[in-house]
């Protein structure tokens, strides 16, 4: 819980604030960009929310914050933010909120699918929060939990026990040690359900894997994201823990795939027509190669 006595001096005066425990995960700035800003290494309230919708978005950011670094006046009901998750960002596609500190605030997603097409898929793990668990139950539960890489597993064990779901992860990121039910071999691509394929994309980590659903949704983990400024796509050179060269090769591999959405763990969600997405991917690859020189 945020501490008023630790309120950052960069906050605008008013009901909402960020305290010094902020880890600069960027979640609040994505959820409520009209309220929160980056003042250099941390977030703060750039201006207080100005109406019911902005207050709701600010409360969503408060609920999603992995470190409990956002505070608000006691008169503002927390349920305004809690009941907003999971947030439907496209038909059947939900952003989970309730990010975890152990995953540095990484985003996770629920993709709702019919049982005859594999059932619901949770991509990476949020916090095991009772309101979110109840919401998942109302949406039909979880059949498969896909873990893109070792950094964003959070409370995967609790979700697996609660929903009896199959977890999928690459051996390259230590899936065996985590008790994962379906362990993908390093470099393996595999169809997990009709229209759903796991694609090996080493680079950020040794066993990093993305999930492509229906040639539309690319759940990209920490491999690829929308750029925070100027649009387009970006990869994070400074957060490549295994091999930048391998990450470039993995990016080139994705050129052979079609998708309209990039849904990352960190960075911005990006949506573009397939042809434009491929051009944006080409530009991203070109920039990556410049950094490799």
C-alpha cells in the first residue's frame, strides 16, 4: 500500500499520488496516460484525473501496480479499479491487470476460445488475486497457461492448482524445474490447439517463446513490443539477457507469419493491418541490426 509520507515530490497536488517504492514498470502510464507520467526513472501523477472515466483509469492503474506504489484518497472506492479487470481490449481478448512484482509488472492476457478450439488460454501469469480468479471463473476458467519465458511466471502454480490447467513452457528456460506439464524442446514450434501455435524465439532468454493465435494475435512476451513513442515496433537491446544475435534471427523468423496485434509483457500493445505490421517488423529488424554492428 502506498505511503503518503513517501509521496514523491514530482506528483501534482491532489487525491492520487505515487510513492518512492515505484520500480518504473510503466504499467500505470499505459493504463492511465492522462494521469501518470515518467519524470525520469519513476512514475508520478502529472495531473490529477478530471472526471469519472479518468478516475476509473487511475484506479485501474492503482490496482494493477505490482508494488502498491499508487495511493488515492480513501473516499475513492477501490472496486472501481478492481471490477474493471480483466479488461476486454478486443472481442474475447482480455488484459488481466494485477501485475506481479516478481515479473517487474509484466502484462498477462486471457484469450477466450471455444472448448472445441482448445478452450481459454492465459498467457503469462498475473498476481493470484481473488477478484481476478472469480472473473476467470465467470469467463469459463483456464484450459492452458502459456508461459513465454522464465521472467513472467509470477503465480503460475496457484493458477494451475485452482483451474487444473495445462502449463506450456520451453525447456530452455527451465520448465522442468517449474513442474510444467507440457515442456517444449529448445527451438521447437508446436501447434497447441486449432489455430494456436507456439513459436520458439530465443534471444531475450534462451527459451523465449511467443504464441500466435488465429494469425491475428501475437503474444510476444519480452521479444517484441509496440514503441512508446512514434508508433511502430521495438525490441529492447538493454534487456536482452541471452543473445541479441539470436533475437534478430527470431525476429526474422516472425516475418513468415501473419498477425495484426502485438501483445507484449512490457511495452505498448500494437495493432496494425498485416501488411503494415510486416513493414514495421522490417524496420524494427533494421534498427536491431544497427545496434549489433
